[in-house]
C-alpha cells in the first residue's frame, strides 16, 4: 500500500516525492484530517483556509 504524505508548505496530500501543487520536497508522513476541495472559488471553507486550487488537503501537518 502506498503511503500518503502531506506537504508542509501548502498541506496538499500526495503519494509522490514532490508536491504537485507547490513543487516542494518538504513532505511529512505525520499529518491528520482531510479536506477535499472541488470548487475553491465558491467554497467558504477553502476561503477560510486560504486554499485556491482544488485538491486533497491535510488539516494538520507536523
């Protein structure tokens, strides 16, 4: 099974070694909570969390 990691900079969850959103390699396997954003422009939650692109995000990354 592939281990998902979260980017420490933008909190995007990925299975790769590089964040597909910000291209950072600073990933952590220690994260919790998931939010799926489909329409960032019309989502109040996305606006509150400063999310501008649709993706799968971690709520907490350590």
